[in-house]
């Protein structure tokens, strides 16, 4: 998602929201795309 976000910004596009079907909090993805609105349907916590 971070790579896609960077590409959109490079092409001067507007990011409205980052949407995910499944979010994996253990991978700390939210921290990598700080400053964006983030929506996820399901959060799957690790073991």
C-alpha cells in the first residue's frame, strides 16, 4: 500500500482513503502510511 500511495502522490493524484479488506496489525501497516484515512473491514490479530 505504501508503494501505491507513493506512486499516486508522485503522479500528483489525491488520496482520499486507504481501504483494506483485512488488516494485519502485527505488521504495523498503519504506521507506514500515517496521515492517511484508513478503513479496514476486518482486523486479524496474530497469535
